[in-house]
């Protein structure tokens, strides 16, 4: 199963609140209670999906302004394979 991590156009995101939310789905259905990791500039952030498959990362450690490459990682479970998505974050 592949998981989708919806992002804005061209995978760009403006972070003003220092939070980043993703939705994890499998075959169109939300994946609940899944542990996700976001890696930005070598720093790891963790979040867990809610009943709607949404997980919010608190990016308080990301203090510099600029564009950053990041990877969202799901390690999988008994029903789902591991998956990842590379995204671009813009901090203003």
C-alpha cells in the first residue's frame, strides 16, 4: 500500500506557526495512530496520526528563515508498508 502525504503546490509550504500537518492514507482511508517522523536539517520531529489520519509536527527547533528540504517518514506496521515523501518547507 502506498500512503499519500498531501502538500501544497510544488510541495512548498509557508510555516508561520512553526507547525506542519500531514494526512496519512491508505487506499483512500485514514491510517489511525500511526507514528510519523519529519527530518529537517538533521533534526527529527515526531507526530502521531489522529482518527482522521492527520498528524501535526511542532517545528519549534527550526529557527532559521529559508527554504529547507525535508523528509516525512512512516515506518509501516502489520497492514502497511513503509513509505516516505520528500517535501520543501519555506520558513519566513
